[in-house]
């Protein structure tokens, strides 16, 4: 069984810190040691781990993605969100983290970010915690 985190995005392109919600899922799953998989079942959104202490990091990431994959620039996909699909592909749709002593193992500055590329929308991230059985 997996748990669902609801993410209601406010902008077309935004990175939303969902670390606390994922940690809550780990706690509710009741596992001590294992792994936690976070999966985004959307083709125009993604998930990544990056620095959360300085908001300019997210800003830099989003600006560079916009530079690499600009909005509305002669794509074959004609629904107006082709750039969103490409950005989601570059970022990826899942991350896997280690769980130790009931806590996510993250670096000092690391946070988990839901990446919206075609908002605002009501989205979700799916969280599956798997115990190592030790």
C-alpha cells in the first residue's frame, strides 16, 4: 500500500518542498529501516532532491530549465505545454531515499521538491515505504 500527498500548486512553474509530508508518511508507515520511494504520476511534473535552505537555488533551477526548454517554441506537441513534458522528463518522476531509525536519510541542506511545470493544478505524489525487515 502507498500513501498519497496532495500538492496544490499556485503557479505554472514552481518547486514545492514536500519533505515534511514525506517524513510524515514514513512515520505513519511505521518502518524503522528500509527505503522510501516517492513517485509523481504526472507527465508535466517531477520530483527532485536539492538544497532547501536558500530559495535562490530553486529559482536558479527553474530559470535554467526555462532557458534550456523555453515555453511555446515550435514544439510538435500542440497543446501548449510541450515544454512542461520535456522539463518533467529532465527532472524525473521518482526518487528513492534510505530510511534509518524511522527517519529519511537526507544531507544537511537537502529537501524533497515536487516540481510543477504546468500549473496551477491539484497534483499528487505517491509514497511507498518498504521495510528492510531488520
